[in-house]
C-alpha cells in the first residue's frame, strides 16, 4: 500500500515469508475451502476476567478475517466461540501439592457470578457479530468435552500414552487429563495421583482427593456421561481432531483463528506432531490462522497478569486498556469501531496480518485516548 494512502503513516513492513506467498489472506484457506459448503471458524478464550486490549483485537480480527474470507470465497460462515469455564479460578496447596477449582466450579457453588464473568466477552462478540454480519455461537467447555470426536481423541491419547507423552508433557511425561473430586471438586493440577486407562468404549481416570480419598471418573465414548478437564496441549490437540472431523460433519472448511501464541513454536512442537500421531491426512488438516500479537513496550506480549502484578512499573497504561468494560465506559463504542477498522485492515492486507503491534500504536487509534510515552 502506498504510504500516502496509508491510514497509519509511519508503519513499516519488514519482509515476511508468508506475506509474500499469499496474494490475499484468503489464500491461507483457499485450497481447504474448495468444494466445501461453508466456513466454520473457531476461536477460544479462558473466562478468566474481562478481556484486555489484546483479546479485544484478537476477537475483532477473527470476525474481520472470517468476513473477508467468506466474502472472497462466496461461502456462508459461522464462528464458534469456545468459552473455557474450565480455566483455574481457585488455587489450593495441600501437603506441597497444587490443587485447583475451575471458574465453572466457582460459578456452580455461587462464589462467582457466571453472567458477570462472561458479560465482557458476550458484549464484544455480539458487537463484532453485528458489525461484520457473521453469526456466532458460544460453546462452553462442558459441551466441548462431551463431543464424540473430542472423546475419541481422548481415547486415542489414553491408548497410546507412551507416544503422546513426549509431545503433550515433555517435562515430566505426565499427561494432564484431569478428573475432579465428586464431593468437593478439587482437581490435582499436576496429575501426581492420576492413572489414565483406556478400555473398550471408555477412558478411566483414577485420582485421589486430599480430603475424600480415591475416586474414579469414567468418560464414555458413546454417551456424554463423565467430565474431565484437559490441560492446554491436550485440549488443543483434541481441538484439531474435532476440526478435522467437522469437515465432513458439516461439509465445512474448518478454520481455527487464534492469537499468535498458538502459532510458531506451539504449532511446530505440539500441533503438527500430534496431527501426525493421530494419522490425520494432510488434506484433512484444519487450517490455522493467527492474528497479530499486541506487544507491551518491552516487546513482550501484552499481559494483564503482569499489569495487575506490577502496575505502572510494567506499563503506564490507562486501566481501560486492560478491561473491556472500562474501555467502553471511558471511550464508548467509538473505541470498538476504531479497533474494528484496524482489524479490517489486517484482514485485507497480508503484510498487516503477519505483524505485531504495540499497545501504544493501538492506543493512538482510539479517539480521545491518551497516548503514553513511545517505546
Ligand atoms: Zn474432595
């Protein structure tokens, strides 16, 4: 794009391989979409608080890319948002071991308000859906773990733990497929007391609660009974198995669009080897597309937890940039519109998609927002 017509003068684009390989970002999915009736895009977020600027721009980019690809391919599209209420929300140490309860557990026992917990995400998704005219649906983790392809993948992992452990748990070999105590819902985070057994038609998870002793959870393959948590690598591998299966289930081009943490090293060391172990043929691999990373002023990924821990020492940012509700209260929907416009530029231009952006760059786009010191 000519710098004179650039809406953000001053941006430079270093040459990147994939931007040269593709004429438009739709080229990333073009082959997989051939002969398919629809685009089925998934993205995910842990329900661990209010979305910050990085999460907001990722979700905007998911909708903007989907709209662009649907338009260029002439296919209808749906976005499935995996809302992960299995994120840890309470941490307990007993005899030196780490136990957790999930967001969902704390909602069930009344310690957290489920509506409040998801309201920021739902507000953002509804806004982006209306703006892009792309439909979305929410899929809680409890529903996800019941799906037949997700459980089939679980059974494959349980049956071949020796092959999957170096990929899913390279540090200690303990694959984290975690049941929870049926009485108090404490979960053994590091799977010290866990035994995973694959039988005909089920996965048996044997564990022990520090208060209530040994228990067994049975995950059936042909019914939805049983519940288990999966840590990030396990869930991520189950997800690609699900997306591969959904190609035929929905006659869809299955695409996952996620933040850039899940590209690069994660894709190379976890997803690609797992797809090979699962035996998914290359022409059935789901397509993965990654959104730009939002950087703090030191070049790291913008982190809400670091901001909460170190405050202005970490980043001298208005709190609104770390909390969507505050952002909307302070700057109104003009802020969302400004970020949407930016996301549509990422979707339209390969060089803009395969790039990172600093939080100061994004702040400068928001009408009325103070711009901090340049990095
Ligand atoms: Zn217990």
